[in-house]
């Protein structure tokens, strides 16, 4: 005991301040580590700013299930659709930075800053990027009743019936919306954009014949195309999908240089513990490496990524700048 007292006097730490295990942990800096090791201790909420059925929802449920298995806590997917993902994103951005509210968002998060004159959050300051989960091209699909079996058929029909065709999307500024606007410009056709509160409702109306076409993520459209509920015409990447090798790219179909690849990423509120950010990144990478996850993503036409938080942050910043140029060129703006 005398030796211990002398040691404490040398390092200028009063012995009385170290009484008890809790005090010892706090003084040695292990308190934070212990808290992070215990995380999570209650259910987590994973916000999807769109209606069920779209790619964000699919990826959220896939990753949420894996988190639940590895972290030992339930992950509840919370669909908060509306306003091109702004409602759900704001909810996540303003949530407590305690690691229990997560956000699964798409390329739309990088488009909204330039598309909308004002947002209720700062995309770069109020959110902490965790990882780029997956990426996938879009698929151009039409209602089976439309007399178009190819991209050229579709363009010819649109030119012969200007303004008659309507294309849907999960909201203004979403990847499918921008993909449709790009199609209009590059093909020189007039079509009407019909925004929905998510890709799921839009696909529902497309199958019902209320709208005629969509450019939507492959995870959502591929099963419907395979079942014959929709007709697939092309993909938006510069290379063909291994899931539909006979399906041309829009570039191959005559729209040279057409390329849009959608993505899904995981975010936390800004100010979240770096340790928790890294923990969720590791858990995502682990989930993406599991054989059943790889198989699931492959069947959906998506590719797992798992980039580091810093890499994902730089990626999001680059996407914001890129889409600002596209939005300006297309003359798009929402007040």
C-alpha cells in the first residue's frame, strides 16, 4: 500500500481520487472505451427517407438484418418518405449523435443541395458519412402495353407522341428523376415527370399502367422484369449487367456517353463518436463480405463497396459538386 501511495504521489494523482473501480476507469481514460465496447445496448433505428420497396429500403433491410445478428440488438427500419428524401434526412440529421439513429440514403442526398433553394439541414456539416454500402446501375423499364421493344422504339414513339409519355421516380431530385431528365435531353424527346414518395409506389403505378416508364435501380426492377410485369430495355452503366447480358446499355443503344450509377450509403448524425462510426463501418464491411450477402447483392445487380468513412466523405463531396453542374445544365430548381 505504501508503494502504491508513493507511485500515485510521483504521478501527482491523489490516492483518494482513485477509490473504486469506476473512478479508476474514468481517470485512466478507459471509460469511453468501455462505453463503446458496450454499444449498442438498445434497439437501433435505421431511417429510410423513402417508401418501402425502393433500393434504399432493400439495402437498409439487408444491412439492418446483418447488424442485428452481429451486434445483438434489433435494427428497426423506419420509412419516412416525402420531399425527395428531405423529411427523413432531416430527422436523421437532427437526431441525438449517440449511434442509435442511422440513415440509409442514395445519390439523392448529393443532388438536393443544388436542386432545392433551401434545406433544413447542411448535408456536409450535419451528417457523418460511415460507408458507401453498394452501387448499381439503373434499368430502363416500360409497361408491357407500350409498343416499344427497344430504346430506339421508345425514342421513336416519344417523338411521335410528344408529351404523352410519363416517367415516374421516387421524388424530385432522385436518381431516377435525373436519369429521366438526362434521357429527355440526350434523346431529344418530351416526357412528363411524375414524382412519388418513393420508388415502390412509382413502380406500383407503372405496373398498373398509370405511367409508362421508369429508370429505376436494378434491385427493384430486375425481379419485375423477370416476371414479365415490366419490360426491360436497357441499363444505364457503360457496361452490361451480368444479370442481363443480352440487355444493351443506353450508350450502346445510341445515346452515346449516357451513364448514371446509383448508390446507397450509411450515415450518422454529425458529432457521433468516431469509435462508433468506425465500428459500424467494420460491421458493414463484414456484412458485405458474407457469402449470402454477396449472393443477394449479385442477384439484385448491385455491388458491395464498404469504403472507409473518410473515403465516403470525399466521395459524397465530389458527388455534390458533380450533380450541381448537372442540375444547373438541366435548368432544374425547386423553391
